[in-house]
């Protein structure tokens, strides 16, 4: 950190900082409101300007422009957050759960009736949706100590609705299967 | 994945044998449209759930807190100080270290550059509303143990554990104040550049925020850099980790990059005008 101090000292920022903080503690209203800035004067008083093309600072502008599309994840050795890229294409299981445009697993919680009814929804299912429903139901029944669980399958829109809040359980299960 | 899309293929196959779908033979699903008319008298008229007589039937919804003639609860006590000035208080919407790590893992944030409000807003997953008294982001300690990124981040509020989590990985954290106008510029920089206005100076913090941002313990942007480097060591000893030497780091230039206290954007000086269409910067003539 000492070197960064040196860097700051080199650019005069340290000195400026000291000046600024001193003036702030003595003059409270200074520089803290746009009302304290001067009104526009006649144009002759201002310095002349010129447009600079391909300026060295343009890279700082480019950094501020947002990407047009969602960036693709880069392959890494490990992902500390627990997120992981999709690995399976569903050829061995017969079904496929596509990722969302934000590269997340499409498992959601729908709450209705002021939070009284909680339904876990798995979306973007392709292929044999009934096989997936059977697998997911086994996972949920294990999570609730062998008690039965109610499900509903919408084959056309590729969605499975599961009674109860099992979002974390199902998301982890799907991630473990590579989806 | 073609072999897995049997259902949609079947539906499309069925559709090919059916007459052409056009506006003339389409109709809404049964019961999908709700009639917003309330019939009267013989046209299906009854109470319609509004009950008999009184403000219920007349749908005379009373104003909030009105107790039909009683002295209302909110006026019963002459002095309620808890919410005094609540509409003036600065809000700092939270982002957790876990969220930040997810953004990094999914390539929404480039950690090879310094991270500030504009980087977070440009990810498209976070937004800031300066008009609703939101003065920037606070970094919270959820997912602190799994945070592994080496970043140079600037937030508006962070507690001690978060600072330690960032510095343990060889990163740099700074807390900085932005006035609402600068926040507006940072939250959507492209849109602001399109206005074609010179970049203004960033304002200094108000008096009640000054102590926070001049304190080295908070890594304030107005604190003495020497005190900050001392406090980095103190924190490392307190939390029991070896402080990585950022001076020896190959990305030292990125890690030590800092804005001037009067500067809004990295590398762009106040007074410059950015032309996004022509890709030029309008500067003072030398």
C-alpha cells in the first residue's frame, strides 16, 4: 500500500486531498451543492474547445458503454459462488432443461394467496418431460421424508409445477445432473 | 437437441394440417376475458360482493387511517419522533458479496478493470434510482467465505468484515460519496453522454457524511492514504490473514487506480464533452 501512497503523492492527489478535507471542515457549504456554482457568463470568457478524435481516453468511455447482449460465461477451473455452466445436453437422461438468457437454472417459486400457496416451477423443459417429473418427484419426496408430493405437468409449454417450496433442492439437483 | 423437442414438433405437425391461422378464426381462450361491466337490476344485478348499504356498497373507500369519526390513531398522540426526516435519509441498496461473486463468475463484471457504480449498473442486473434517495450501493457480508475475487471496487458503504474479505484476496475497496446528479450520470452513462453536456465536477459530501468518508477504517476516499495502508495491516492482524502485497502484483496499476474526489468517471476529466456518435472527446484547445 506504501507504493500506492507514493503513486497518489506523485500525481499530487494526496496534496489535493489534504487541501480539500481541510477546506471542507472549515467551509461547510463549499463544493457540496450545485447552487454554489457560478452562473453562465458570456461566451468570450470561456476557453476555446476542439473535438479530439481517437483520443487516448476513449477506452475509458468504451468501458462505460453497456454490452448489447448478455455476455457469454468464460470457462474457468472453479466457480466460488456455486454457479456452474451447463454441462449436460440431455442425451443420456432423455430430457433437457435449458438455461435462461442470464445462464441460470430455470427454477422459480410462485407464491399465491398471500404466501399461503407456494409452488415450485421448473421451466424450459425439452424432451421427455414425464421422465423428468418422475425424477424430480423422487427428489422432493426424499426431501420431505417420504411423504407424497403433488405435481402438475404442462407438456406444451414445458413446465413442471411442484407443490411446496423446493426451489433450492431442485436447483441443486438439476445442477448436479449437469443442467 | 432436435430429438428432445417432440412435443413442439407434434404441435407444429398438427398445425400444418389445420386451416391457416389468421385473425378471422382466432378467439380468446374460454373464460380468459373477464367482463368489467357490473350489470344492474335485471341485467345480472345483485350486490356483486359489495354488501348491503353504507360505504361498502357505495364503494366510498375511506382515506388511509380514517376511523369513521373516531380520533384517528395517527392523530391521537401529539409527538411521533421516530420517522422524523425519514424522507430525507440517504438509502444504500445492498448487494452481497455472494451476488458480486455470481456476477463475476457469469462474466457480467470484468475484474480486470476497476469496479464502480457504472460497472454494476451496466451488468443489467442491478439498478440505482437516485431520484428515490438511493445514494449508491452498500456491500454486505453474505457469502463472505466464498468470495475469492481480486478486485478494485468502489462502493458507498461497507462494514469491517466486507473490507477484510476483499483485502484478504489482494483486492482494494474504497467507499466514496456521489451526489445525486453524479449518480444519475453513473447509473446510465451512455444515455447521459447522449445528452451532449460537459461532464460536471462531482460534489463533496454533506456534513453528516463527512466523518464517514474521511475515516481510514471505512476506507473513505477522503482519508489519508498513509492511514489507510496502516489500517489495512491492522485489519489483517485482527482477522488473522496474511495481507497480500499489492505493490508486487502484476495488476498493480489497476488495483491502485482511483478517481479524483471531484471526478465522476474513471479517466474522464470534468469539463470534457463526450460525443458517442462521432467517437470524439471535445476538450479545451491547447
